[in-house]
């Protein structure tokens, strides 16, 4: 007996079963048009038996004009490449027209006939495909494209369930979008093992991108071969549209409770990206015209997705190029090498979707985000040092390379390593956290190997209950795009590190000279600070204050300078945030009243001299307001508005609001002198203060050479009261009866955006009654298109009225369309309608 293992399904010759499905019949000819193969059921469609046909000239059974039409289509076919279609073809002995699909093998011309469907509305179908594709191409998110695609195919073909099935790199697949009939169990987000669609089946999906299984109870009809051409091998049906189905796959579908299925290949960049999978509860044969419409849609969807994925890659590449340029420009700044690498890693972390990163350079280790402890990072580096040092390395399981790995104290599971030197080996490591994935398998992917009714093969599982597999110690996979981005980052950083190494040599040479200059600069700064403190002491001493008051005033001014000095030195004596200065002063002096200082305008940085000067000015302004002005009572506030003018100067506007009446001071103290003279004297700017009765106002202009633009944004402590919002009472189950596909999809989108949970869309009166009567609870609302082709929705309206279900008529003839007397009181809207019109209907229905 044959050894049974997981390769049995993959080895099954599903293209050589020698049978076709019985909803059509097959005729194959030799290149000189002698009939070589016929399916056994041919006599059900034409008054000839297989024996009457085999070995005869095709012209004896197929009229010359039909042969002519077929030969014209063959012009576009090459062996094993493509299927062509001819509609409404005539055959001898019958008045029935047939639709025929044609493909060519090396030794045969294969024609598959089905009873012809009507050609009425073919142009509308093509227009619907075009419109649907145009709409999908404009959708911002690829998930929205997935959803739109399955909805369109469901409406076009009539299948009960349509899914978009996306293949993973290991051959398994996941349902990423689903449109289904009400009441069916959802398959969305279920994953199916790779063995469910064997390799040879995936190969056939590439060759023949549409596949219909019309009836899972149909075991197929044998294809008979003419004895003169018998080879002992069944005819190759790889390109056949009628090809019968593997018994294993039929059993699989029966176990799922499926009566008919159809799949449309989604092919991106020449590879099978996924399938549009359609299921029906009972046997179903969509006409060849509808199937080709669905096939055209699938091909166009493939192009839309291919274009979208290419655009995403192009956008990512552009972002990488932009970041590379930014890092190269940063070389002109005095940034240490590890810090520069850190800023580079931080910029690339978002693109790589990393949860954290670590820069390792010589004895320096810089962390950001979710990273292991230092010792664990060194352990990873020790393992990486054994790998080639000239390429990026990535794994979604550090435990697979580091013995005893437990997450490094931070639930880290994946690492992408970029070596940035040879010896000693330095790295930028990007980390991803452990992704404890509960994968919703539609059945156990490790399905048991047993002898089944079909011989020594794998028997499809009998249960499709969700089987969950939890994967520990793994992160999200690093894909090829991540590796490409990391390689670009490595090339750029190697160039940066080399240039910075050269620069470091030059810097060491000048280090001693700079040290002497720094000591001299320090002496200069200390002397300036001592001089400033001495001036504060002498100016604060008015001669009239008590010792306690004098000490209190002096201490507050010195503390203000100290706070400013702390903020400057925190940034290595570089420009600091003016907004942070104000916030620090408010927090230090006003305590619980600090929120009453409201700052608006852009974020700006001030040079150290301007920062120190404005620290004294803002200190005096805030203390005065707290003692005598707006903040001295329980209601007032201070509004500080910042603005950068066209010349780059900072304009500071101060205004006391809601405080007690203001009186002009009778004398000018040292505080007033600081406010009025510091900016003009020390910064060569402008200052002005006024004392209107409603509140003190002041304005300062700080010259552009002291101002550096910071991050944009407006901050405010004003609390805005929330508006009273009355939500619309949206029905949760809605019926749409509309025969225009695009309008129906628009209405469904609107109702769902308003909050409806269940929206059923049908195009005919018959389908509407099926939906209404098949429910356990009635719909809560209905939107009825008055004109449904040659029919109207009035009977549906009457039934809904009997059930007390609110409904609204919609018509392309406007709101004044006539209705039967018993329905004249129904609400009516004209087309086109929008979200506002539909949302207003609910309140009108309630009021009515």
C-alpha cells in the first residue's frame, strides 16, 4: 500500500481526471478538425451520440459559420495560454444556441459548450465593472478595496458567500474580506492550511484564473477518446472551464456544507496573491457571461492591487531616500556618533515597524522603546558576531539563535541586525515584541493522516470548527521590504561612520586647543554671572524694604536666573524653548494657579542670552500679575500670544484678562526697569508696557538673530465645553431593494457608516420577499427603489406595511412619482441622495 503523508494531495493529478462537469459538454478536435474526444453527456444537448461524432469532421456537426467564429478566436490563443469565448454559437441538429470556451493544447483544440445565457445587459455589466474598479482605485485603504471587491462579486454572481482569500508565504491562506447572506456563520479572519489548496491546484489557478464547481454532488462525466488516437492517458484538462473536480475536494466542500463554489484568481506581479472564493448553499450555474464579467473584475482588481502595492513600495523608498538625505545633512552638526546613529535608527524605526531599537558602538549602548536588558543585548551580539558581517540579518525568533532566550526581560522575540563596522563589530538592532498569535484555523492544520473512502490519501476533516493555534516566542515576520530598507540604511550609515571617523581624527588634533578656549569661556561666563548677581543685589536694595522683604525679592530673582540657567545647560548651552520658560516660571511661582497662564502661537527657541534676559522679564511680569493683576483674584487669567513676523523676529503680546481694575504705578521700581529696559538694552529689541483699567498689556520684540523656529503647534489651557450631541437612532437591520449595483452599494455604505449593523441588498421583488420571509425577526427599515426594470417594488411595500416595517420609496423620477392609493402616505425621496438625506429619513419616519 502507498505510504500516506502530507504530500498525497500535492501529488494527485487533478488535471488528468478525464471527466467534465455535467452543466456543459466537451468536444475536442485534432489540428485538422477531426473530432478526437467527446464527453458522454453530449447527447443531452444535441441529437448525436459520442459514437456518432468520434472520428468525424467537425464541419459535419458544427456549421461553417460557427467554425469560422471559433477559428477567429483561436487566432488569439497559444498552447497552454489563455481561453477565448464565443457567445450564441449554433450547432447542427438543434435550435438551442450555446456559449463556448475554447483553448488549445499541443495536439488538440478543446471546445466546451454550455447553454447560452441572454446577452441582454452585457454592456451594463461591463460598465458596472468599470465603475466598481474606478471606485476601488480611489479608496484610501487596501482593506476597503478588499471589502468592496467581495461585495461586488456577490451582487454580480448571486453566490451566498464571497470571500477574498489571501495566501501567506508558507502557502496557507486567510479570509481577509467577506460578504455573506444573512444568517450564515462568518469565515472572516479564519486561516486555512496550505494543504487545503495543494501546489498543483495553485498552479492551475495561475493557468486558468476562473473555476466553477456548479454542483458538489456531480461526480463528473467521462470524456471518451476516439480509438484511433487512444494514448492510455486522459486528455489534459488544465485549461478547461468544465474540468471535473477531485473527489477529495468534493468531499471537502460537502463537509463545509457547500452546494456550489467558484474561484477567481488574483494575480499580482505574475504570482498567485489570492483568490476570490464564492460559496453557495445549493447548486448554482452563473451564465458564462456573468462568469466572464467576474473574471474581468478579478483581472482588474489584480491590477489595482498591484498598482497600490507598487505605490506603497515607491512611497516607502521615497521616505527612505528622504531620511537618508536628512541623516547626511546632520553630519554638518556637532552630534556625537552614537547620537547620530540613534537619531537615524529612530527615523527608520517607524518604517520598519519596530517596537524598539538599540545602538551598539564600541562601549556605548543607546536604547529606545521596547528592548532587552544590556546583558541580553550583548548575548545577541555575541551570536551575531559569528554570522557574516557584510549583510543584514533578521529572524522572528531570537530563541532560535540564542540558547535559553526568554525575551530579554521585555517580551522581545524578533530582531533585525544591521552591522555598521567590521572589527570591533558594531550594530543597530531593531526589535519586535512577541506576538502571541491566536490563529483562527478552520480546522486543525495538522490534520490526521488516515485511509479514506478515496484510497490512500488524506481524508478531509469532518469538522470545520475553529481550531486555535497559539504561537509563542515569535514576532511578526520581517518581510523582504524590511530587509531592503535595512540594507539601504546600512549602506548609508557605513558611509556616515567612515566620514565621522575621519572627522574624529581631526577633532582629536584640536582638542587641547579647544580645552583652553573652553576654560577661558567658562571664566568669562562665571564673571558675567557674578556681575549680574551683584547688580541684582544693588538694584533690589531700595533702602525702604525690610531685610525679610529684600531677601525674598532677591531670592525670587536669583531663582528665576537659576531656573533659566538650568534650562539652557540642560540643552548644552544651546537654544531653549520660550514656552518651556513661561511654563517653568508659572509652575514655580503660581503653583495651583499655573493653568491661568494661557500661551498661544508657534513653538520657538531662544538663544542663551535672550533666554536669560526673558527669564527675568517673564518673572517680573508673572509676579506682578500674581500680586496686583489678573491672577491676584479668583477669576482672572493672563493671555500670552507668540508670533514670528516676516523678518523672523519674535513678537510677544501680554494681556491681563478679568482681573481687578488697574492703576498706573506711581513710581518705577527695579522690576519695572527690568521689564522696560532688558530687551532693548541687552537684545537690541523693543519693549512697551501699558496700564489700562481693564488689565495690564505689554509687548516685546525679540530680534531674529535670537529666535529659532521650533515645532509647530498651538497650546492652550482653555477648556472648551463639549457640545450636546444627540445621536441619530439608526435602525440596526435594513433592507435595500435597488436594481442598480453601484447605487445599491452606495446606499449600503451610507447606512453602515451611520451605524447600521445588518444591511441586506437585493435587486428583485422575488429576492426581497425571500429576504423578508426568511428572517426570524422583521427588518427595522427599508429603502425601496420604485422601478425595478419591468417591475415595481409596490408589492414589497405592501408586505412591509402589513408587518409595520417603516420604508421609504426612492426614484430616479423624483419625489413626485405616483404610487397606489394605499401607499400614497409613504415617504419618498428622489435620486441622487446622500448621507444627510438618508439620515434625516429616520427622524421623519419616527415623527410620522
